């Protein structure tokens, strides 16, 4: 198989399908989503046995327990895929929406219409349910998709692809609107990210290695998420009980997510009031603490934080703590060591809350709320294809709108320019 | 001089300045713009003599008349720069604007705040007035700018840079918020577009060669404009007098602009009614016509269009004309040969107008209006840094908003995630 030629063919077909998808009616797109859900319901056994094949090879190849877990399509996960498709069908269709339509002094009327991006390439790792999530969001937003999953989930992905194709066909949409790459050859990724004539944007979902590689080599715009080094700053005027609740929730609600707090910053004037109680609660939860010198003066039992800790995304029950003097030092720390993902202040002070919101350069900035809220569903986007730490195009949780663009529409009555 | 080290230093200073600019008050930014205008007023003589130096070297180097014209800072052009600065000062400040602030079922309030992109690199050719335009738009949108003008205008740009720096200083803003690259070494461009740690977006303004080179080599997102191959389609149900007015205006109002029509598409059922009259008017205006076979059956005196004509941006008094059957053929032609810039239909038919608006994949789509309206000022953006033919981030005329991004702001009262 000539991988380059194969990918170009996928690209050409996707480009063609994208023209039809751009004009597809909302009702037809929704029907396709519901038909896909039905096809998955009906194909449970086929899906399970394809997944079994992947799991067996994975075990034979010595994949670790965490990988095997991500790979597995349990009945509950199949339920979630079906539910997800039905939920995306209920979301409002962003495409064709016209905003800001105003008359201009020349007499023309100018507004903006929301349009699909065109063809979206999604590159992801082991979890086969991403195939359904990504396909459904691209379809609803009027785009064509080329999906490239991990080689370890190839059989599961092909089985899911068949259900997606059945749904598209039954709704009268082109089956090439969602194409799952059939080869596990790595050259397919290299080709996918370097054909701007056929692919408008790449969304890599997976580990940092994958995302860095894709960003470095892509000749197509990339919507990406790198680190989530999130902070909570407990201000001198914080309500202590809110501060303790938020600091605990932001760290312990889930350890492996990108919006989990990795560094706690505490104003020196309240450190003695909050840190001992918090340290006890973290200890009970099994969180390892690493502190700066001033933190360790209050909590001598914990480890010393090194310079490296301030810029580490643990994704684990580990927390670094720094005591500092005032909000300006906290903002400097966040802008220097953070990853511009999600940062929160706990304060009752009006002026400081306004300044923190304005001056912290992160995709989500919060007052008196847990960083764990940084999520497309919590924000009301209805769905999420990822969280962008870029500034261009899409920032923060990316829902359907992040997969669209806008064009200008101009209405006249024979108007010419003077 | 070590160009790489020099550019990195500019980048670091710009990054630092961008933090201060992001929080600069609207009033202070406006004052800086007005002070710059005063400095240019007061520095007319210095500007003129620096420009004289550039003009002399340009003549000695044998630059052509068009280049010399673009390079010259006439008193009228200096007036325009001064006026431009005052006008940007009157525009609304986009930064800090909060939209879509809503309560969520969890009790948190979520909205979006408009923020600067950070550091913007602008690469442009001979026209020194771009230095002022670009600086004023970056400043007003809270960004820091690194400006790299053409080597032929280096003295003019330095003189303008001094006025900009004086205005920034007098307003109490960092002078490093706008830096004009002082070396004419071409390696400076290569460095500028490959340091994502210091530069957030590149805007190349100039010929196609420059833009293609920058796009190919950049490791930073690029907001760019390639071709403007714009179409007017005269539908079977067009009002003939509107059609003739628009077709003439779209071609003859100005020849060298990107929103000028390059190909006229005419439905076969009205071709005999409009083409002879139009051809006479074009002839009077000195426009060379090149037609398809069916066009030449009606206008035997004109040249035959070749396949290449359909995808050529003439930027000159030349027009290609094609007769075809119905709107579907017109849309196919536009999506195949156009550059997704600006395309218009002339029709009185309601259903066709709606379909054309939805199905033509261009940054501006128009009904019964001249393509020449595709312009930031005509659209009410108040200013324009360029017209983007990309889909990602900014599409169509790019004003202040195109130089910004949005971050999420979340307000709570001690809320934690359940």
C-alpha cells in the first residue's frame, strides 16, 4: 500500500464530502447521529468481539494495565457512546447562524454567518470511544472528518466506523464525511498533517509526545492542548472555609485531569491559618505535599519543593505549595510557571478579584471557584473536543463553535462603491 | 551584529511589554496614539529628509516607478498617518469586554473576556505608512508589536519609529511595546517567524512571494491573505441594470485591489441581454476582455480565455468572462477556481440568494452588491490590518478584534465541583 497516495485519496474524498456537509440540513445531520446510535446499539456484539481482538493483541504485546483499561469497550462505555450521539443531536446547530447584521452608511447590510472549517483531522491514542465523540462533533458542525486512532485499537475503530458509515448512509449523507484511516502505518500521520489542500485543521488528542510531534511537523493549523499546570491562590482576604474547600476540591476531585490544581499559592498573612488544616486534609486524601521554605516553616513534615516542581504537571496525588507576599507575586508566579490553562483566586476583595481576572493570562481565570470547573460541559458548551491552550482561533474548552469559522454576508440592492 | 541574538532580545522585550500593554487603561492607550500623532506633526521635516534618503538610494538602486511611488512620504501621506492615529484613538477598546456571562446549573457564572493576542510580528514591504497603521492597531488592541519593514524604507521607518516611541514614552507606556527592526539583514525575518516563545502571530503584508515564503517557513500562526480572485455571477433572474452597474463597479472602480472582480459569470439565458452593453462599457474604460466560447459567440471581437485565466488574479484592467447554465454551475466554478475571497450574485430570486449565501465558501459572500465593498472600513470595523483568506481565527477583513482572543472568566462563591 502506498500510504501517501492512500491519504491523498482520503483527503480528496473528505474535501468533496465537506462541500455537501456544509449545506446539509440540521434535521438530516441529527437523523444521521440518531441512526449511528441505533447502529451501535444493534452492533454491540460485533463491537465487543472486535474490541476483544484488540485487547488480546495488546496483552500479547505487553501493554500496561492503564492502556488496557483505556482500550476496553465495556457495555457501560458503549452505552456512553450511544448516549453521547443522542446528546449531540439535541445541541443547537451552529452552522448558518447569522449575527451582527447591520446597515452601513453606504446602504449595504453586513453580518456574519457561521460556517464549518471544512475538513478536520483528528489524531488520537488508545480510547476507541473518541472515534464516536470526534465524528459526532465534526458532523454536527458541518465538517468532514478524517480520524486516525491508535494502532492498538484498530479493530475497535473499524467496527465503530462501520456503524458511523451506516448512519450516514441511512440519513442520505456521504459516507466519506467520516473516514477512519485503515492503515496503522505511522507515515499516515505525517501525510495527514502536511496536506493543507485537503485538511483545514488538526486536533491531536493524546499524550504530550504526540502533541509536540504533531505541532512541530504540521503544515496545517493545530488546535492543541499542552500542559495543565493550574494554580489556586489563597489571598490575604480569602474566606478561609471557601479557600479550604476549593483547594481540596481542585486537587483531590480527580488527579489525572488537566484542570486539576498542581500548585497552591498562599498569601503569607493567612498561611498559618489555612496550611495546617489543609495539610491534614491532604494527608488524609493521600496527597504528597512539597513546599517552599516558608511553607515548610509551618509544615516541617513535608518535602522541599525544587525549582522543577513549579513547572511540573503531576497528574498525580502530589501538590507543590508556595507561600508569597500579596497578589502581585502570585500573578507573577502564575504567568511565569503556569501553562495558561486555568487559575483561580480565593478572595473577598472586589478590587483584587477584578485585577486577577484581567491580569492573569490563562484560558480560564476564576474567582472563588474550583479549577475543576474548566470543562466544556460545565461551561455549557454541550460537548467538548478538547481544551485549547493556544490563543489563536480557540482558547479554553472547545465545543462545536471551535470547529467553525465565520464569513461575512453582504446584502444590497444594486449597491456599488462610490 | 548577531541577528539571531538581536531578534531574541527584541522578542524578550516585546513579551515583557505585552504584559504591561494587556492591562493598560483605554485612556492611556488613546493618549499614546494622540501623542504619536503630535510627534509626527512636529517631526514632518525629519520624516521628509529621512524619506529623501530612502528615495535617493532607491533611485540609485534602480527601483521602478511603482516602487518609488509606494515609498514616498508626501505631505498628504503624512497627513493621512496623523489622521489615522487620531481615528484609531476614537475606536472602541475591545480589550476586557465581557460577553455571554451566564449562570450555570452548578451555580458558577461563566463568560468570556476579550484579551490581546500578546506579541504580533508584522512583515511588510516598501510603504512606510504601514509602520504607523500596524503600530496603532496593535497598541489599541493591547498587543506589543515587532515591525519589520522593507530594507528600502529603513530610514523612513526609523524616523517614524522615533515618533511612536516618543508617544509611548509621553503616555507612560513601555517604548518596547512597538519595536521596529533596525537591521536590513534578511535573517531577521527567518528568526522572527520561528520564535513562538516570543511571538504569537505573524501578519505578512506584501506581495505573494513574501506571503508564501512566510507561510511556508513560519512556526508561529500566520494571518494571511493570498489571492483575490473575485467573481460576480449574473443570474437568469437578475435585474439587468443592477447587474450592469455592479459588474462595472466591481471591475473598474480600482484595478489593483484584492476585492476587484477578476471573472464575470453570466447565466446563458441573459447573456445576450447584458454582455454586448457591458462589453461596450468595458471597452470605454479600457478593460481587456477574455471570454469562453459562448461569450465569444456574442462578442466575437474579444480574445479567447484559456484555462489559466480562470485562476488568475490580474490586478489589472483585464477581465475573463464565462457564460454558463444556472447557479449550480456558477457555484461550482467559484468554489473550484476562486480564492475564497469575495463573490457576489446578482439576482431578484429569494431562494437563489439564500442558497448562494450559504453555499459559496468565501470570506465575503454578497447579493446585489459590488465586491469592492469587502473592506474593513466599509464593514464598519473602523480599521483594517488586512483581509484574511484563511478560515482559522480571522476570516475576511481583519480589524482590532482579529488581533485579540477570548478567555473564559468564571465567578463563584466558594463553588466546588461535585
